[in-house]
């Protein structure tokens, strides 16, 4: 029993533990990046399907309308997913989360929400919440940019 305890203590030394933890983080990061590639491909396929349907469907009002909003939303979804993939890639390379990129991704996501927003179906409180989120993210982005200079 005493040998078992000593072996456990040796295995849990800081260096070994941190090494194993780093390996775990690396594996998780790689799995996340592969999953994000799959997500990006699925969004692009969805975008292509929506574009083809929109072009083949003849409506009296043309291509504009709700379909255009959906297409913009899908384009921005691809950009957001690419930014998240860039975050994961930067983490794999440098083992550091880039706060500026995270905030920029969040700003893009909130911007996407506003672009696809149906103003007839949303309450004033939700609009105020989105405005506060944009304001907070913009100030955070400015602070991070200013501090990096």
C-alpha cells in the first residue's frame, strides 16, 4: 500500500501533471478545430442550397426580401465560424486566448443578430439589451486595442 501511495505521488508531481494537462488541452483543441471545420462546411452547404433555391424560385418581388436577410445571416455565420476557428488555431499555436479576436467575434455575432432581426417580432427590452451588448463589446474592444499599443 505504501508503494502505491509513493507511485501516485510521483505521478502527480507538478511537471507530470502539467505535461498531461497540456496534452489534454492539445487534444481538445484539435478536436474542436476539426469540429469547427465540419460546422463551416455545413454552413457553406446550407448557404449554397439557399442561394440556389433563391435563384431558381421566381417570385414577383425578385431576390430581395426575407431570403436576402437569410443569405446575409448565413454569410455572417461563416465569418463567425472562421473567426472561432482562427481563435482555436491561435490557441493551438501560442496557447493563449486572443481577447481582441474573441471580442471581435462577439461583435460580429451581435451584428449578425441585428441584421437578421425581425423588428416586428422583437420587444423593446430585447432591443435595449442588444444595444447594451454592442456598446459594451465596442468599449471592451477599444480598451483591448488601446492597451495593446
